[in-house]
């Protein structure tokens, strides 16, 4: 029986976390028995034994008809891994799901109800929340030179002046303002995937969700936020960047490769240059806080140099580990 929804999950050295995520999908599917769900776990060449751990768990619980393990010969990153998951099952919808997430019962019926109510929408974002139910921001505007100015300045007056270009939309976004949603969990309509293509494998990790959502919108596919569908997102379990940003440490090379690729694809070389210059202007504004006796908001280590990564070859190397 073909699945109505296939769930694509990437494992990269997160064996138990991935198993817990898959178990949440199985439990939620049991709560919505009228919706056929199959889970695809793509192991991105973990090389740490976690793929064998997952395979043994599938066999021990006789889940072969519900869970399929795909072993990628190389680490293809977020886009490449999920593209394999998307291709593995001919379902009507694909739920892209982080391994550091857990879906709550009722998520599938809520998402399918939204999909039926919004036939022109190609992707659907659930409510992401902490384990205690505290909601997380998961709907966004496009990154832009103005948003880079906001981010780098880190000052209230700049944010208020350019609030219509701030990326994060808050917890109660107006539907017309949503330009992309977090791909920690997102439901994609297969018809939309066939129309706009798969995710861009020129991204290793980060910014691929923003690019894909905006590419879909340019093809006139809408986006719907579905707060009735609830998903726990533990944040940071499948990638290091958020923890590094919080600690103001240097971000991985692949992050800046992805940033450059995104701004170039969206705005061209002049837009990429404008984004970088806006960031530097923002840092200058941040330093003005010293005049009032306050410390400027900190930036990630070496970011002033790293934002110029791949500037001369914006579609160049992904910066993936080992490449």
C-alpha cells in the first residue's frame, strides 16, 4: 500500500535520537489510522554504527512495513539526504522532519485537513514547541540586506525602523507575511515538488529551507501555518550552529557558503554585496552603543571575514566537512 504521507528523517550520528523521533511518528500514525504513513530514515554515511543501531531496532520491533532505512554512501547534507527520502516513496505528501524533533498525536490529521483546505499551498508548517509546550518561532520573511543590517546592529531603533524586513515573524504571523517556514518539520505537497523540483543540493546545511520555500512561492505555491499540528523541537540536536551562535564562537564554513549561495541566488551579485556591506554597517552602528556606556551586541567569531566566503564564486563549494 502506498503511503499518503511519507516522513523523511536524516540520521547523522544521532542513533537514539532518530529512533525516538521515528517512534513518535509511529505513535502519531496510530492515532490517525485512516492516514497511511511510512517513514524513511536516510543515514547520511554516519560511520559510527548508528545506522546498524537503527536497522536492528527496526528488525527487533518488526517495523519493516512502516520504516525504511536508506544508507547513503556519502554525507549529502540536509538537501541531499531529504531528496533521497523524498524519492524513496511515491506518496502524496512528504513530511520533512528533523531527528531532534518528535511529532505529537493528531499532527497528521491536522496537516491533512489544512492541505485539503488550502489546495494552492505547497508547504505547511506546524507549530514547533519546546517539550513543555512553549511555542517556538517557525515562520519567517526572506533574508535580505535590510535584515542583515538588523541582525548585525542588534539595536532596538534599527529593528523598529526596518521591522517590515525582520526575518522572524513572531508567534502569531499574518499569513500574507509568511515567505518560508522552518524545515525542522514541514509538510510538502508532492505536486509542488514535481513542479519546482527537489531541494538544492548546492547547500550542505542551512538556508536550503529559505531557498526552497521562496522558490515554491515564486512558482505561485502558497504556504500555510498550521498551529493545530504540534511538533516538539529539541533544537540543536542535529546541528551545532545554534549552540555556536549562542556562545559567539566561529560558525562552520558550510554555514557561510550557504549564506553566500542564498543571497546570490535571491538577489544576484549586487544583492550579495549589499547584504555584506549592510552587515558591516550594522556592526558599525552596534559599536555606537559604547557612546552610551553599553556594550555592543556580540557577533560570531571572525564573522566580519567569514561573510565574504565564496564571494567571487557564489555557487562554488558547499564547504561540507571533508570536501
